C-alpha cells in the first residue's frame, strides 16, 4: 500500500498521474476562517508550471486550479479543501517505447518491482507533475502561517551545475520574492543568472542535464515547534523535502560543513534582547534538539540532474530479459531546480503549519 497522505493535523492527500485526466489534492485540518481565494493559489501554481522559459520543459500547461470544496466566499470552512487541475497537454504516446524498457534513474523499474504494474505515461505518480497538488496545498499553509504566526518562507536557487550564488542577506521577504521570480533561474543573486542559464543551455545542447541546490529560509517561526523524539521538526522537514522527486539530500544550518569543524565554531551562544532569548549566530539553522529555537529555519536541498536526457543509454528489456538501448526524446527540463523552488517552499510550509497546529500555537479556528 502506497502512502499518498502527508501530515497529522494539517493533512494533505495528492492524487492524479502525469498524463492522466487531471491532478490535484485534498487538504484536511485547515482552520476555519482563513482568508484565501482561488487566485492566491493560482499565483503559486503559475510559479511552478512548465513552459515559462527555454531552460524549462516546453510542455504547455495552464495549471488552472479549480477549488471544488472547503472555501466559501474567500474563507476556509474548516472542512476538506479539494482542488483540481486538468492535464491539458499530455502526450502519453511519447512513452510507448519505454513500456518494457525502464529509463535509467527514473522510478520505472522500482515501481514495477513493488506493485507489479505501473503507469508508463510519463512516470504516472512518480512524475514531478504530482507536485502540483503540493504547491496548491502549500499556498494555504503559507497563508495560515503568516496570518497566525507572522511567519514567512523564502526559497531560491543557491547553485546550478556547480555555479553558486553569493550569500544574500534577507531583510525584506516580500522584496526577495520579487527578485526571485523576476528571473527564470529563481535565484536572489542576479549576477549569476546568465552564467546559470548558459550552464543549463549547454547541457541541453549536449543532450544532458544539470542539478543544483535550493535554499529555504523560514522567518518568524516561534520557538517550540517539533515533537521529539521521532517527529522532530528537522526530521519531518527532511522527510517532506526528500519526498519531492529528484531531491537527494537535505541539510540544516551549517549542514555537512559542521562535520569538519570544532564545537566552539559550531555552537550558537545565547543572548537576551528586549527580554527575549536569541542566539548570536544561527549555525544550527533555527532548530535545537528537533525543536525550533525562534531563529530563522535554514535548510538546503540537493537536486539531482534531470533523469530524462537525450543521450543514448543502456537499459534492459523487461519482457525479453535482454540488454537494450534507450534514447529519451520529448519535452523535459534540462534542469529541474528552478521549477522545484516553489515545491520545496510548499513542503516546508506544510510541515510548519502541521507542527503549528500540533503545538497549539496555531488555533483550530480563526473566527
């Protein structure tokens, strides 16, 4: 039995396949009285959809969301919120050659091995198209976090193909989002945009792909979120982000860099400012002992190069049990990093909203 539901209090179930009729989600547990409209959700889906530049997939999907239930006159009702997006530009015939030939680094073989059957049309639910539902639900979570806690999540491209953006101080999250979505790379460092774009275009011309790193910072998260020992905040965030297709690693604060440092270089010393507890530094990334400490939560996600490349590769024919060659043509992202930015942001927001409700810091009703 597969798991398609995420969260314990703020619960999200996604449904639909990449080249099926439609895709969507159901959100259960959102408090009543939250101000949100269909157009608000659409804005985030527009940030994820394909066909926005030459460094993304040319698949043309409007990703126009339809709210079917749970929101009335611009407010949540406290009942399940169901949302749907039609698949308008599906081309399942492009995948017929791969029915018995699993694509390298895709989920074709593993899904077949587990279930004995799979949707070969673009990967079915293993496709990144499944993340449409996550982004739609994530918008509701972000609005809930800001309305109740004043918390905001900012996510951007940190690295592509070995080209790293400069560290940028974030003082105004709204202004940062304007910058991030003003360029197709979704980075804060505009001086690196052209280099990153060219790296992606070069990979595309070569029939190849590149990966990168996404950084996410959550501001205004109060201390006390997290449920040790198995539902620690960082543990749930890592699980949420790692559930996104193409994510191969997650780190917090200094992350793996801390492994080569002394304790005196890693520890965050405490101070009092205006009667509140802060840390001088934020090397831990806002989490101690699996619980938020009130500092910004900082995490980074490693995104592997897109598995679909046009170079010829070796595979096997599952029917004949013989070696085979495979060459993937069609509409694929030479780099999935920019379109994964709003997905990472959505999953972080979903975890924070869920833990906010579990801790009692977010009320069950806003009325």
